[in-house]
């Protein structure tokens, strides 16, 4: 399957990994929108939040706990944000579920 994030998981494309567990990996976004911009993804290919169901949603809990841990390791005690874009209107460009962890500055609250 031609999925850039699956290739990152397999090590076929390099990434700056910051976290890895059995089911989740996280790496630096190649085009950071904030001083800290990490992508957290499940190791299984899930197309996006629209493709979550009761059989695969448990990994989202693991991703949230990973986010907490990563935020702590980047000293984001002042706050941070986690975002997932869904589909065309949501601005999703990579069709593998991913959560953006953003921080390191006072983030804008602009949402649309
Ligand atoms: P989205 O627009 O929500 O689908 O986010 C996709 C994100 O993936 C963007 O922020 C890109 O900068 C990021 N991205 C794309 N290719 C890579 C890559 N090879 N390594 C790290 N981040 C990437
Ligand atoms: Zn994938």
C-alpha cells in the first residue's frame, strides 16, 4: 500500500522518532507549525478518524497517553494542543490516522 506513514513505520522513509510503543509511534512533523510539532500515529493503517470503530478505537487511548508522555518529555507544562484533521474539509492530506501534538508557544485559537 502506498502510504507514507506506513513507510515511516517500516523504516522505509526516515523520520525523527520521539516515541515508540507496541501499537503507536510518534515523530517530528517535517513542516512544523509550532516549536514542538509531533505526529502520533497507530502502527496499523487506519485511514482517519472516520474509519474508527469499536474494534480499532482502543489505540486512540494509547495515543492520548503517548501524547501526555511526549508533552512531558518536551517540557510543555505550560500547555499544548492535540488535533486530528478529517477528510477534505478538515484538511487531512495523509490518509493514515494521525494526531498533531503542538506546543512550545502560545498557540492561536483560530479554528476556521
Ligand atoms: P494533515 O494535513 O493533517 O494530513 O497532516 C499531515 C502532516 O504530515 C503534515 O503536517 C505534514 O507536514 C506531515 N508530513 C508529511 N510527510 C511527512 C514526513 N515524511 N515526515 C514527517 N511529517 C510529514
Ligand atoms: Zn498507512
